[in-house]
């Protein structure tokens, strides 16, 4: 009995693998280029690439690429920030952000899929839905982890204050991603990639 859901093709999986690689690069970009900091805040590109994965690849393939990235890191490949690896990273204070990338990619993809012919506003809405989810999940996880199992007490408001410099940086990158995404999005679809995959039943 055949499924109604479109299957992933080789080209689709290749695009997903590309985002797995981009996530690994984005996690450690300041390790290769230490000067990429603003007010001592490292310019991690992970939120940028996670949201872009959802916007360009759709909810299913975008979130799958984030799941694969997570599994690669858990398996021992040094693809997390500071070349970290292993399941212990997930239970650290920043583990919630790693998990949030799956949900952000899925949600951004869903926003895109609800519009047959997405316009500029669609790209911005999808992107900012993604970044909001990343910070809601990531910051709340950080607060819980510090206070429950790590044992380093931090107030809830303080947790959000700590994340503000990173949030400002990521809002700028999110807006930039939303601005450049339409051209890439339409180029991918003109090439025939993902057209069937993101078609709703």
C-alpha cells in the first residue's frame, strides 16, 4: 500500500545534508574566524541556518536536517559549539537551543507551505516565527537546566537578560536571511527540487 506523502529524492537529501554541514560550520565559525564577534558576542550562525533550512526546504525536510545534525553530534562528531559532541551537550545549559532548531525549522517550513505563492512578507513571518521559537525553547530550557539539574541558580528574568545580546544579533541575521531567502527559494523550485515534496495533499 503506497503512502500519500511524497518521498525524499536524492537531490532533496543532498540539500538536507548541506544544511547539516552548514549547522556544523555555523556552530564554530568564530573558532575559524575569532574576529567575528560584536561586543564580545560570538556570531554563531546556527539560528540563521536552522531557520533558512525550514524556509527553503519545507517543514519535513528542514526539520529532518536538524534532527540529523543533532544525531551526528550525539554520535560523537564534533559539530556542536566549541567542537563539542556527545549526548551530554544536550543536557547542558545550551542544549535547549540545539533542540529548538528542529521546531524552528518545522514551524518556518509550515508557514511557507501554507502560502501557495509566498511573498516577501511570508518569508519574514516564517523567519521570525522560527527565531521566536528558538529563544522561547532555548531560554526556558537554559533556565530549567541551571536551576534543576546543573545546580547553578539563576533568576528567570536574568536568564532572558543574559540572552539579550545574542537575541539582538540573531534578529539582525533573521531579517537578513528573510531578505535573501526568496531568490534562493525560487531558484531551488525552478530547478525542480522540492516541488513535489512540499506539495500539500
